[in-house]
C-alpha cells in the first residue's frame, strides 16, 4: 500500500479535511476525505503540510510522511476542527529514525 519510491504524504481521516500539501514553492490546496496518498516533488527538500478537520468530531486526522517506503514523520489530531501542521527538511531525518509527535490543536 505504501509507495516504495519517492516522497509521499498519507492522509487518513473519515471526515472531510482541507488545507495544503507540498513543498515551499509547490503547494497544492486539497479538500478531501478518506485514506489518500499525495506525492511530493522533492527527495531532499522541505515537506510542508497543513490540514484541518472540517467537522467537530473526535476522529483522528492522521498525517504520515514516507520516503522510499519508510515512514519519516507522523503527526495527528483528535481535537474538534483540529489542525495538523508538519514542516521539516528531509535532510534532517535521523538514519533509520522516525520523527513522531501527537498534537491536540
């Protein structure tokens, strides 16, 4: 299920989410729902994701960033109308490590 090559952002949320996904200078606006993958046009640059739940549920909005099939960053929110923001440079990834946080925003 996880693409083996390139940089991908996985967004999983049963309700509707909206926001932006991409790199500085190549941001795409999205409004969607479900479990989706978005390809990012960098392999060593900055990944920027900012998504908000459009409802007041306590369902989890999950964002995961993958590089060449390995998860390198994860964040989520269960807050009503919660926002998840990720911005990091792929060059800062520790070898074999995952940068993970859980945020209530």
